[in-house]
C-alpha cells in the first residue's frame, strides 16, 4: 500500500517548500505541491517539517577499546538512532593491531546484519598495515562496497599508525578513489602530557583536557593535511573540537587540499567544565578530542553556518559510568573515552542550533544528512527527498518541548550526557524505507531490518 505524506513543510539541502510526498514500496515515487492518491494511507504532516532521513557519519557500536567494550549492541544503538530520526549510520570498524582487515570487516558486518534496525555502512579503520592487510583493504574496496578508511593519529600503541604507513595508505586511497577519515591528535604529545600530569598527581577526569590541548589537535590536522597535499588523497577530519583545528584544515583547503571537516554534537553543546564535575561524575564527559572551553561553541556553529564544517555526527561511544568509566578512578588515562548520543543528535542540533538561530533548517539538513550522503557516496539514494530516493523520512514536530533523559533512550548506556537539559523539537514519525519505525521519539519497529549500504569510491 502506498503512503501519502500530506501538508508538510519539506526541508532539503536545496529546497524549503510546502509539498506532498508519495511513497511506493521502499522508495519515494513523487514529490509535488499537491498529490491525490485515493488508495494510499495518508499521513497528515501539517504543522510539521519533513526532513530526509538523517545520517550519522560517525558512530561506534561494536567497539573493543581501552580494555572494555562499548555497551550498546547493534539493536539498541540503531533503535536509538531511529527514535531520534537517524535512518543511516556509518560505523567505525575498529580492529586491533593484530587483526586482519577482512576478518574485522566480516565480524562487524555480521553483527550489524544480525541486529541493526536502521541502514548501515562502515569506515574501515586501518591499524594493521602489512602486505596482507594492504591486499585485503584493496579487495574490500573492490568487492565489498567499502569506500572510506579511518586512521587514528592518536591512541599511541593501541590504534595509531606510523607515518610511513600513513603515507602509503594515503597513496592507496588516492589510487582507489576512497576517502581517508582521521582522528587528528598528535599521539606522542598526548602520551608525554599524560605521563607528566599523572607524575604530578593530577589524576582526575578534569586533567583529560589539559593532557590534549587545542594545539595538539591542530597539530594533528596540520600533519594529516600535509600528507594529503603530498599524496592527493581526500581527507575527512572527524570530531573537530576547536577553531584552531578547523583553521588548520581551512589553510590546507586554501592550498588545494581536498579536506572535509566534521563536527560532533558533544563539542557543540557540552564544555570542559562537565569533566570537572565532582565525585568522579566528570568521567562521563571524557572523550577525545576533549570537551573544550564553552567559547569554542560559537566558533564551531559559525563554521557550520558558513560551510567550513560540513557534517555533524555524534561519535556515539557508550560506556557505562558504573563498571566502565570507573576503571579510571585512579588515573584519567584509564577512563574509556566516549559519550553516548546517537538518539539525541538531531534534537540537540535543532534545540541549540536552529532554535538559537545559529544555523538555519537547511544547514541542519545538509550537516546532519545530505553532506554525509554526498561525501561518502550514498547520494541521492540517501540524504534527499526526490523520486527514486529511499523513503527514509522524518516528520518532525518543532513545537515539542521536553527534557533529554537517559530513561527515554534506547541506548543501553547507564547515563545521558545531556540529562535534564531542555529539548525543543522531536521526530513525530520516522520512516525507514517506507515503514514507520518510530513515533514521538520512541522506537516502535520490529527487530532488525537494517540493510548494508554498498558504496562506490567517490573521486
Ligand atoms: O572519545 C572518543 N571519541 N571515543 C571513541 C573513539 C574515538 O576516538 O573516536
Ligand atoms: Zn576519534
Ligand atoms: Zn569516534
């Protein structure tokens, strides 16, 4: 049976207009000022926005990291995503230094195929880089629809990659036309600063930010961009937390480097005083790059408004406060890094971005959906409201007012970093390929049903 969405305000990257949307099966069949289809089920969207399904370009679900595992599985994380209006996620495959890339890809894909309720695809982290790994990453691009790699310049001795290997990987990426996404912090500087602070007895979560200050991140961005300039690879800087790092990327862009910059919700909304909360509560807010001074918020919002930053992800990396974050009670270096937020992202951006007049609705759509689809080779299947696109749609109620709370989240994390803060707007209905799977901020679909999105190299 067809579905007809009537009377909504359609907001896409390039249009803002009143129109109806007809869905047949899993695809959008027609978008027009007024559509009549007597046989269709009608959804009344008057007073609501109709957005393309949102895409989160940076999530961690299966994540063995810092001696533990992130607490969500694919079912809980993707139900949370859908409840919050995100219909496609790009998950980081994060193998260890001894793991083969193909085995890692197969492990992550099997888990997602078993549990994921929304559509999914992957950035493949390259940690091991011997001859076998090189051969396998080439094969994964050629035959498995992998179109982006991930590198960590941070996490010395665990996930980081040597410069010699980084250079060669970027040459391969250039040759294959895939994009390198990168966590940019100077690993050696972080390591030295951590040792110094711990030796001085500065062990609490509030010392996490001083151990990796802004210059460390800006240095990482500059380093990556120099390699991009030399190899011609396209690079995408993930979770950029501060103006200094954004400006390093912009300087490189001015020199002709193909660089894209991502923001993530925690850096736009939370600040480093969160990590100073007493009774070890600050550990809930330890992530890398760290939360910065609140003054950085305006820099980042402006960078989004003017297109210096193109996407907003979450960097969803959920670790429980009890039993996981508290592994670092004696040393902040042992606190698993990450903050949950896959469900809250869209509402946070609406609340703090659109309602505060920092960005407009179309910038929100570009940053939270369309630009990721374009950069990562999913457009116009995803990120668009157009005939032939997947019928991933969010009918959004801008008038809703409430508060964020962990108790209403599908994520299994035992806290929300946004607990008790005001929420303005929420998805009334979320459609995943033509099926209603969430209503009023709650997941109402069945188990599974997410599809793996095969991607093509983009340049
Ligand atoms: O603190 C963070 N961001 N945790 C997840 C791993 C990463 O660096 O993205
Ligand atoms: Zn990272
Ligand atoms: Zn991450």
